[in-house]
C-alpha cells in the first residue's frame, strides 16, 4: 500500500502517524502533505525522515492507494478531485462530505460494509461525538430498535484542534501566574469553566455540532432514530464523555444490556459504580476503545436505558476510526 496523510501537522494528522508507526500494516510508501506553512518540515516514520510536501493541484497522488485527510472542510472540498482522480480513496475527517448521498459515512463496528459503496472514492469519517455514541447505540439496537436518544456531551479541548489544546494549557498557566488568560479558539475561557456552545447556532437554537449528531446517527445506523443533543466544552485536555438516554421499542433489562456491551467489539465495559469503577477521560486518553459504564434503567421512561461512555476524541473519534476504514479497504482489495 502507498498511503498519504493530508494535514499531517495537525492533531489528527500526528495521530495518524503515531498509530501507523506501530501498525502491522505493510506500507510501501508514506507521503505527507500540508499547507505552505508546513511544507518542508520532516517527520520520523519507521526509521525514515519524511519531508512534508505542499498540497497542490498536481500529480502527487497518482499512485497513492489511500489518502487519510484531516485538513479542514474547505481544503477537502478543493482538493477532493485532485486526490481521487487517479483512483486513490480519500478517507476524509472533515464534515465536508458527510451528508452527501453518494459518500458513505462509516464507523466500522456499525456499518463497515458501507465503505465498499463509494462511487466518488470518498469515504467520510463521522463527527467525533457521533462515532463513540453509535458504537454504543449499535449494541442496544441489536437488542431492540432505538426510537429516540437524548445525549449530553462533555467535550475536551482536543476536539477544537492542536492550537486549542495549547491555548487551554496556556490559560491554566496564565491563571496560576496571575496573568489574564488568552481566549481565541473558544467562545470563552475554558480553564475552570464549561461552555455550552460548540460550533455555530442554527435556526432551531441547536448548534451545528448538535445537529450533526442527529443527522449522522440516522445515516450511519440506517435508522429513523431521533437524537436530541446538548454539546458542552469542558476543561479536559483529551477524551470526550457522553451521558446517553435511549428509549427502545421493547423494554430491556439492565442485565441484557450490560451483557451485550460486555461482548461487543470495540467496547470496554467498566460498570461497578459501588466500587467507584466507571469510565473517565483521565484514563481513556491515548487508548482505542469506547468505554461504557453507569448502565441503569431510566426512571423517567419505562422503555428507557441510560449509560455513560468515554472515548479518546483524537483516536477513536478521528484518526483510529479512519485507519479502521483503511483496514476494511485493505481486506477488500
């Protein structure tokens, strides 16, 4: 395989490198692409220094098999034809193509077969909050159809990118040192605060992030499921958390839901609350699974189940999911 990473200098691009470094996948050649500002840098990969090329409209992708892209929506739209015109698959981490009818939106544990129906050779990686939620929801869906979901997300600084993570760290430093914290990437100071606002507000007063969870969940799960989300930025460096309430067609017991989670691919069950064992971002960062716990009956709904889930936003919420899609393409080659 000849692989390209587009947007290698960003947080997700760096995670692509980190995951592939230790992956058993045979890579004949890895090409790195970035903006004019990033071009010329070099990154170490499997004992070799690879220089970043400037992303341009040329023939650099002519013999590339798969391009892992995380350079922003406008870049993805501009360069999609350049990347795919010679036959490369583009696995895109931006929101640019997610709701296009002829672009599959894939979470391998849920709808991996959709990756094989990509007429434009573009496969979209879903939003980070959607990915970890549908991995868990799919387990319950196999027991009984889910009619509706309510979810509150607790999203880390990493969801806003590498510069946001740096700003969050600097805010803490500034406060400790008695200086005014800088606020550029977030709507307000994130340190010692919660911000109930991620992405832009829509006409219905939900944010774009919240509406992504509604629309993307339906597309991935091929379902009429309805999702109402409140997305909150929290003072955590890395790994998103979600409190999820689901209502199913038939009443489910906590025991059968817990057993289904225990057996599910891509999920680690941590559900011993009396022993203070439950998922937390502090321990999920840097790891691959979706962690699920706090499973209980919803006392406000006879057919309701509620649970808590945590996953590393940069790994399963972005880079790892894309590489799992890449693995599907290799298996199907």
